[in-house]
């Protein structure tokens, strides 16, 4: 199975979202600033700094992104072994691939896809992260 490894929550006001999730759930947040698109990292579980994997099996971390469209919703990222193979599987299953994969230096390849219900997910082929044993 390809695991969900990341979530993204749209926010109209990132500082307000940070305060809410820190107060309500005890999450730790780190704003990355304008040079990184005002993205805010959100840590919902302890994470191994070397592997970037959550220390608790099945737990995930994520972030907040600035809402640019009124109909944006929570997004999630699925870790895949081969992004091109999975893109073909998405299309064969009735989904759509939105563009070509892009590389985030030091992290891996990413591409957005849409499922048959109109939900957006992101695929990630991470060159440095090793999967947890099943």
C-alpha cells in the first residue's frame, strides 16, 4: 500500500490557523515566510530529524497553505515508489493527473492528481525517505 504521509490545510489567516491548532491540539508550527510561499509546517506528532518520518507508526505531519480559491479543501500526500507508474494507475482508475511532476530540491518529485470524486491529492516520490516496514 502507498501510505498517506502529509496533509495540507488551506488557511485564510495562517497566524489564526496556527493559534487554533496549537491551542486545540497541541501541535507545533513553524512559519516558513514569504520566500517559501507563506507555508506553515504543522507537526502533529514527534518526528525523527534524520529520517523526517514520524516516530509513531501511521502518524503524519503537514502544513497550512494560503487559500487562493474559495473552494479549496484539505489536501493529502501519498508516498509512492515510482511517480510515473502511479500517474498511469491514477488515469487508468478514472482519475486525472494535473501537469508534470516537479522536483522540490532535497525532498523529491511531486505531482497533483484528482480522484473520481474531484478531490485533489499529491503524489510524492521521495528519493531519501525509506518506508517503514509493514
